[in-house]
């Protein structure tokens, strides 16, 4: 994962997916 303050589109998609799975 990147260390940038803004996630890349791929990272945002991945994190969103994890958030939905963890809900």
C-alpha cells in the first residue's frame, strides 16, 4: 500500500471492499 495521504483508486476500492466485509 502506498504511503501517500490520498489512496490510489485501486487502494480506495480495496479498502472499501474490506470495510463492507468487516461491517
